[in-house]
């Protein structure tokens, strides 16, 4: 589902990617995403890559006091970071077509580093791969989502 509204800015006939600050402002404008606490740490429009971090909070725990991330917040984070990798380039929200996640190992007592890589930003469909790491750089989960890139 598309998030936020960005004014389309262009140089000639090419869109100028959203900046780190513009992306963060869009994230913070969504009550749900603001609750997740995602922070944009790196934008690389030339390589169509976006990196964010997310801190653990008690509301994300699988079991009270365990420090283990529940799969639901992890999925929401993957879904959102993938979405914003396309938003960075297209300067507008994009509706989701499909989404999947593979959990590789538990995330316990750690913040997350999430990297999204746009694999395709076509005229009708965009595909993004997302990797989730712990603070020690161990790969915890991978996700892939496809989005409609057709203008509204």
C-alpha cells in the first residue's frame, strides 16, 4: 500500500530521487511506521539501495522479557523498507502486489540493520529484495516484494 505523498520533482524528464531527509519525513508521517521507529541511515539512488535501522522495543518481543523479535514486526519492517526503496526513486507511494519473507535465524537482543535493493523498477512492476541483519552483521531474514509502479 502506498505511503505518503511526495511532490514529483524532476530534472528535465528524469525524476530526482528523494533525499534521506525527505524519506525520513515520509516515514515519520505514518503513525504505524513511526511506531516501528525506522531510521534511514543510507541512501544510494545510483545503485537503487536503501538502508535503515530499527531498535528493539518490548512491543516487538515474541515472549515478554525474552528480547526475541516476533516475526510480525520483522515482516512489517521488511515490507516497509522494500516499499521505500522504490519510493526513493519514484517519489510516490506504490501499492504492493506480493510479499514474502524467509526467517533464517532468531533476532535476539539486537537492533536491526535493513538493506533494500531494487531489482527491477519497470513501467508496471517493481521488485525489491530486502536483507535483515543483527548488530553483529549476521543475516537474520530475507524478503522480496513486488509493487505496482503504474501511475495512479
